[in-house]
C-alpha cells in the first residue's frame, strides 16, 4: 500500500471515529442513548427565583411551549448572541409571543443574583424570564436538562463558565421536543415555533 493510500485511510478512519463520537454524544445529550425516551430524559420540575426575586417553577410554563437556555450574565459572546436571536424570534411572532415561554437559567449562582439577571435581561425581549437560585437547586436543573457547566479560573482570581449552549424546545406539557434551531431567519424560526402553540 502506498504512503498516499495509507494517509487517505488514516484520515478517513479519523473522520469516521469523530463522527461516531459526535453521534454518541448527541444521543446521550438527547436521552436517546440506550433506547430511552427523549421526552422523559430531559427537563423536569424545578423551583428557582426569577429576575424579580419571585419564585419560578416549571408549573409556570405549563400550557404553552417554551424555550430554555442556560448561560451566565458575564458570558462574552454565546449567551448574548443566543438571547438576541431568541428575542428576534419572539419579535417575529408578534402577538403570538404572549403564548410562548422563554427562560434563561443561570449556571453562575455566585454572581447572577436576581438583580443582576434583571439588569442583564433588560437588553432583550421582555418575554424572556431569568432564573437563578442556590447552587444545589441549579445543579438539579442542570442534571435534569443534561447541561454541562464548569468554572474555569482565568488567572486573575476571577473565572468564566464553560457551559453547553443548547436551546431546548419544550412542549405545552413540559416535555422536551428537540434542540431549537436559531440558525435561520427569525421568521422561519417563529413559524416553526407556532406549530407547537
């Protein structure tokens, strides 16, 4: 076998291994690994505190579809971009935005107080609600949604948060439907979301 053919086979094998690994991670993250049900594997009950300092639970979203995104207010790029995209979808929905829930859950309880969340969310669509809580409560929600979140020291005594960045679409009964695709026009995403009303 020539060196070129060996190189091509090596690249192909690496690609296939990467693809298998990627699909395995996706199946695990969506609860399909091992034949489990997606709807029963992601989500679940929670009791947190919203940006106004009031209790917020999963029951507050029953009866309407809702989007859930996990992040933190000091996030430099992914979080503000995603919240802006969600805001654009809600704007494109017009009056139907009142029939949709949108929840931003903090993965940084040490810094994201209700007041900090309220100030941060003032830059986005008013339909977006924020939620924070004590570390134990947030850990339980992260486990329920299979969210990865970890503190990463930045060397100056501060830290950032490494976290997964999936937008979850939940149905009227609080069951997971699918990751919600924001990489399209806001109107196309809004039209898709209206199917779940």
